[in-house]
C-alpha cells in the first residue's frame, strides 16, 4: 500500500465528498494519508479530519505564506498541539521566495520556531522550499548542527545542490505530480539519482494533479501515478518501489502506524 505523505484534506475542495475521496484512495492502493497543517487558526479542522479516519494522520504548522499573519507562534504552542496522537509531524514550514507573501525575515524566524519544536518533540519537520535553495540549505544545516532534527523536503522541485545537502543532513525527499509534468526533465534527472531509502511520494492535493489528470482537482488516489512514473524512471518494479516508499514513510514518521483498513484493501485494476 502506498502512502500519500502530504495532502490537504481539510481544504474546501474536498468538503462535498471527503468520505469518497478517502475511500477511493484506499481502493486504489493508498493505505495512509497525512493531511497537513498550514495555519494554526485552521488546525482544529485539520485535526478533525485526522480524527475522522483511522488511516489519516496530520501535522501542525504554519506555511511560509502565513508567516506574517501567524508569525507570533512559539515552539511551546506547536509542542503542545503535537501531543495529540494523530499529529505525526511539524509543518509545513519553510521558505517561499517565489511568491514572497510574507517577508523573508519573518519566514526565517517562523521556520526556526518550527525547527525547535521538531527538535523538542522528536517529530519530523515538513519543509516547503521554493526559489530559496541557498537560504534553505543554510538553515537546514544550522538546524541540524544543533542536533535532533530530521524531516522531509516536500513536493521537491528545487535544484540538485539542495537535494544533495538535505540528504547529507539526514532528510528525505518527497515527490509530487510535478515529476510527471512535461517540462520537469531537470527534476527527473535528480530523481533518478536519489537513494531509494530516502524517497517519499505525495499529492499535495488538491493541487498539482499528475499526468494524466493534470488540470483537474488532485486527490490522494492519484499518488499512484506519481509512484508508477518514478519507478519507471529509476528502472524499478512498481510494487517494490511502492513498498520501499511506504517503509521509508513509517521509518521517518515513527509515530504513525499502518491502519488495518489500509493494509487490508486491494487496488482496483487500472486505478
């Protein structure tokens, strides 16, 4: 069974058919999903989704876009919220210099708070990085130097140097539907060289639906398309790759447990 390591099931895009979306994921071989926190003000909704389904977990954090609006967060707040049994990661957090919706100094300050919370809880850091490779590599090294920090660069679309630096620091790389896009050849070249024991897969749904569903609402079931493409890129058997990425997920997110419903379900032929 695959894992969708990063989705946003609390978003309004899923408000009308969430039960079917989760069921469809399981029918298509996706046994576990993680719905990701992006704002503390919306965390109760994120947590409620995770509580509703035995095979859905969640994280707590502030997206860099929200760093200005919710920048007063302290590590202790995140640590307290992470005590919930369904919270398995800290984030998403990080740096986004593409949109710059929040000042860069505020993004960095909030990112440091999240790194401290991850260190205190022992939970993985879920990192968003866009057009900020140099600063991100520097900040990850800064955080790792203090010890007790691990995590994943989600929806990876950065350059090779950041990938290599993150791997050196013990981080994982999560791949989304972007890797299936026609113009993503540079990313695919990086993906071919990643160590198998550090790869996760995700949808980042409702965004970034993979080919052949590009342009439509993304959902956890579609992570199977990304996994299949990456397995082909790497010359790996699809089932073996699915098994490896799932093992990687549960190794990194040690607080999560595979659900009985997820384990028992079988994929539908043809997806």
